[in-house]
C-alpha cells in the first residue's frame, strides 16, 4: 500500500457527502463486463480539498441495474441467436457473466442446453384438436393449452396456479421448469408474462432484478438499512473501502462497516467477541467463587466474610478461604483476617480454581479496557455524525448570519467535522487492533500505543474545539473579531489531526515495523496550541513510551523510560535530571 | 362450490377406482374430500408381504385350497377362493390435502405402526416427491405407489428412524424380523 493510497484513505471522509454519482452513472465503454474506473466529475460546490484520482467501484441505482441487465441480455441474445428470455435464463445460470456464457456455450452448446433446460424445439408430428391437461386431466381445445418447448400441454388455469405458487415460494421461481417431473424444460420470463397474474409478474420481475446483483460476484447491495443502491466492485484493486451514495461506508470484503486500517479477520473476531457469551462466563469466573459444598457460583455483594449459601445448600463458610465457618473463630485471627488464607498463599498452595479466577479476572479487565474505548468512540462518532448534519443544515447558515461571513468562507467547519467523523472511526478500530496485538511484542505495543496516543489527543483537541468553541461564535450577537483566529486554529487542528491519523494508519498497515520517522516535522510545526497531551485511558504513558524516532530519526532502540521526560511544548526527550527543557527552555 | 383442488381430487378418486394400482386403495372421508384414508399392502415377495397364513377352523388346520369341513363360515369360503392365501401387511395412512393442491403436496402420514429407515416414529414420511421434488402431475395413485416402493427400497442416507437405518445397513436378518413383526401387528390393529 503506497503512500498515495494512504492519502486517499485518510480522506475517505470527503466522499461522505459528495455527489459523485447521480442516478445515471456514466456507462462509458461497454467493453466486456469490467469497469476499470469511472471518471468522476466532482461537483464544484462540494469540492473540498482532495480529488480522488481513481475509483475502483461504481454505485448503481435501480435504473442503472435495469439498464445493464437489459444490455447484457441483448448482447447474449444477439451473439447466440436465441430469444431474450433464453438469454436471461442462461445469464442467470452463469452468474450474469456474459463472458462465461459465451465461453460455455461455444464449448459445448448441447451440454449447456441440457443443463439449463433450453431444449430445442422438436418437430410436432400430430396435431390433435383436443388435448388433456396434465394437471387437471380435463380436455380442452388445442388453442387453450400452452406448453414449454417440450410440448407438454397444460391448461391456462393450471399454469397460472403452478407459476403463481412457484413465484410465491421465492426466488426459486427464476429456475422454473416444466411441471412434468421427467422433463427439464425451462420456463422463462416470456412464458411467465403469458401465464401469470399481474402481481406475480411484478414479483418475478423484482426477483430477476435482485438476482442481477445477488447472483453476480462483482456486485453487492449496500448493507445500510433502507438503502436501495448496489455497488459494483472491481476485484484486485486492493482497497476494500466503499462509500455509498447514502453516505454509509463499508468494507467490500466482509460487508462490515468500514474498518481500515484493521483487517477483516480481526474485525470479525472482535465483533464475535462482543456478542460472545464467553465474556459472561469470564465475568462469573472473575467475580464469583463457587460454594465449597454445592459449587454454585456466589457473588459477594456486601457484608462480612460469613457467607451462607442459599437453599437448599445453606452451607456456611468464609469468603476468603472457603473453609467451613465453624472452624473460624478468634484464634484464627478474627473474622476478617483469615490467617489460613495467608498461610496457604505463602505456602504456595494456590488452588487451581484460584489461579483460573485470577487469569479470568485479568483477561476480563483487559478486554473491558479495549471494549469500553471501542464503544465510547463508536458513540462519539455517532454524535459527531449528527453534529455534522446539523452543521451542514442549520448551523452554517446561522453562523454565516451571526458573523457576517459568506458561507463559502465557512467550509472549514464542515471539513473539521468530516475529519472528526473519520478519525473517530479509525480510532475505534485501533482499539480492536490493540486488543489482538500479542502481549509479548513489547516494542510493537509501545510504538502502537504511542502513535495511537498522539492521534487520540490530537483528535480530542480538534473535537473539543469544534464542539465547544464554535458554540461561542454561534451564540454571539455581533460578529466577533477573533473569528478569523478561530478559523485558523480549527483549520490548523484539522490538518494536524489528519497527519497524526495518517501516521497511525500507515503504521498499522505496515504491521508496526517502526516507520515513524516521517511524522516529526509535521507535528512540531503545525501545532498551534500546546495543551497538555491529555490522555484518555492511556495511563499517562504517552510521554514515557514510544520509540525515539524524533531524536534519532532512525530505527528505534528502547530507551529506559524512567530516565526521560518529554517536553510538553517541543517534545524533546530530556533526561530526568533536567528541570527545564533543554531545547525550548519550558519548565517541566 | 368446486375449487380446482376439489375437482382434481374427485378425478383422482375416480381414477383410483377405475384403474387401481396393485396393492393400493384409498378413499376420501364422506364429508371431507380433503382428508383421505388409504391402505397400502406390502409389496409381494418382500418381507413386507407377510408370507403364508394358516387358517385354523374349529381346531382343524385347513391346507391352502383344501376341502373345508361342513358348515364353514362364508368368510372362510372367501379365504379359500383367494389364489394365494397370503395376507400381506396392510398399512393404513392418512392424506391431508389443501386448497393449493395439486400445486402443493398433501401431508401424508402412516397410522399403522411402522419400522422403516425413512418413516418417523409419528408416521411422517421422508420422501422427496412429497417435499421438494413434488410436481402437480403426481396424483394420489402416484403418491401411494411411490410410498409402496419406498417400503422395500429404503434410503439409509436420510434416516428418519436411525435404529431402522442402522439395522438395515448392518443386520439385515434382524431388520427383516422386525418388519415381519410389524406386518403381523398391522393385521390386528384397528
């Protein structure tokens, strides 16, 4: 993944609201089935900063889908000299791949005809005036009977019932065959149109449309609830991020919400874990002890150590050592001290279950740490999304009026919010990444937490500025002079945060191979305010951890954390003895 | 008030009466043509057909086709006149039809107790033409004939009765013995 792609990916955000694709997608050339890229003309009014150079997917509306489907059918029908209905059946069988249809057909037409049920019309020998319907066994004149290419006759009523039942049973109706079980003649759309009721015909046509997307390997429906668009994707271009017209971003590979830079497997594991019952078990293990007699898990919620198990057990025991209460008394050191426990621990007579409890507790705490942060960032993103919408819809106008600035000058607001939304998403998934990072890989872990910390604190600053400081200007009755300063500050923060996140994404995609040297200049020069690198749940490690790429600009070597402190202002790593920064002279 | 389903069922019944396949009989209930009773006789020359039956009259054994003692009952007369006094298994079933017939298959279930790899304990039958391979061309005669041939031609790969399936694959003799057992039971069951 080269840096150019990284640039684009960190700017995924910009496509959230762009109208790159209107209903009539550029159909362009009809060479084969693959669309390499679609030249997109970005709406000038929406042109933010970065221009996507290459798109590897196309968004299709219902009209587009129909059009394409009709075109494919026409193509096959012409080339193979068969009816449109037969072409449709063939295409559906070969997953709507025109090339495959041609290939298979010209390789062995007879075999294909047999498999699909497109038998060739046999010469009719007799022409009786009356025929017997094979289903109701009534006799009808010839012209009231219909049959598929095989010639088995059935009357109109029976056909209608047969076709109707099949359509109501589901998409299997697309593969309908002659009612005669020994005959495999296909019943295609032309016959459906002739024989089915109006509603059934519509239903059939809907199934056909859906089939074009669902049976085709190159297309998928947008997973957003209520969204009617489909996406056609060119496989092999690497980047799986899709952004639909409905502004939902998802991953092509796993159809989950967009989760770069974390890979699909990790995401799947994480989602499974969140819904997994095993965490409940872990909780029970970690926070409860089994009754020594009946083994049921007991949670101690208050009170002294004297536990009485519930009926029918009613065993009385000490919580600390799980020994029978009758053996406790003053000589053991009173009810609260439990010498026996200490002794047991010192002797190393640690119970197997005790050990498991400890491990479960640790594992649970660890999981909770990451899950909490993942979930918090998720809800934070949702809030940011709604804020973005409110900014776009009302606040921009209001601000424009209050501060007497034209709206085009206020684009930086939207940019900032888009950046926040995107960054929250990336940050959220980095927590899932962090959970699965192996514990023994200390160097990677340190580097990861360092880069993540930088990004997170940058984001917090940006988010706070966009949220709270904006409110001041919104509420102001008269235009305020320092609005321009605010604009500069916000734009600066946006840009800085973007850089931090680009670093993060790049680092994670490179598998944390310590490539952090490129970030030093960007961070130092663009930071406009030097608030403390506040941490959320990082445990204050951002100063002490991390590689020292800033110092040496080369491969990191682990520094002794306890001997250094990082300057708030210029981030220089000072020895512990220094009271003020050796570079910028700010006090510690 | 004749719906297509009912019309078709009448036809099926007529056909069954005019041209009954061997070993099969069936008729709808008097007041409900959607519910049928049917009887399937075990196919000949299989463990399902019961083997010879010895008829005992007043303590005297009577050989097949032999002379009856005087004052024998008319029923015995009928028995004597049957070409072969073989009383095969007579297995009773019910068929429940819906208004979707013939586009949807009926629900068929054995009433008699059965021991067969593809017949559940409650009498339901695991047969492809009754589920996904159904065609509106099949009629009652066709259904019953298929079931009859299923009796001596089970499919142990989709077992509804695992014990029967296992026995059929591993211990044929035991399986046949059990079959004869239920055949005999079918005579006495009401």
